[in-house]
């Protein structure tokens, strides 16, 4: 579960829905079939509590590996951790044009900062892409397991910051 195939439902966990979903070529052997290749194994907070207990001392290793699935288990089982995450997430919002997005720092070898908006519906995602393009913001869209992510890359965020700085300088001079 911590490192294998499956679906990470962080947003559902944050809203109090706890589902353990596994990806499999033969999902009917694992549980209730949700859609092609996905089976609902179990639901409820108790399942996540058991997963955390089973991890025992290996939870420290999973923390060091920055396992996103382990992170979700911690959110589901530790109310203090969950509250701190929600508080931090609340301050990572940015409005570009009239589109509310959140800033996401990716901690890989090079590091990157993205402004992202997650959308479940493709038509709505395309609408946000078009809105941002109309004001000169280059965007990308990717399909994720729970829908679509419209995002502005680090390079494009830097270009936007330069435009804002030039505009502020121009306004100060007039």
C-alpha cells in the first residue's frame, strides 16, 4: 500500500472520506470494482489506522522517502498533522487573473514551484486554461487519477513576476 499501485485520495481524506483503492489487472479478486483496473478494498478510518500501526518503525523510513501515500495515511490518522497541513495549505493560495490556484513546491533534484488548480471535469479545466491564456499566461494541463491539473510552471511564474514588477515600477513613475 505505501509504495505500490493504487490511488492516492488525499483530498477525500482531508474531507473525511477514507477509501483504500488498489490498482490491479484483476480487480474483482480484491474487492468492489470501481472502474477498469481499480478495486475498493476497504473504507473507513480504521483501515488507515491499521496501515499506520503495521508500518511501525518503517513509518520513519517512509517519511524520509517522502512517500505521498504514507503522507495520506498520516493525514488520515493524526488530527494534529492534518490540522497543520490544512493551515499550511490555506496560505499557499494565489489568484492569477480570476483563477484561484495554490502554490506547490516540488522537492526533486532541481526543485520547482508551480501554481496549480485541480479540476475533475475536462471542459472546466479547458475553460481555466483559456482564461489564463487570454491574459497572457502560458499554462499546461495534465490528466491525473482524480481529474485534471491546470498549472503554471516555474518559468511562467517568473515571467509573471517580472511583468508585475515592471507594471508596479511604471505605476510609481506616473
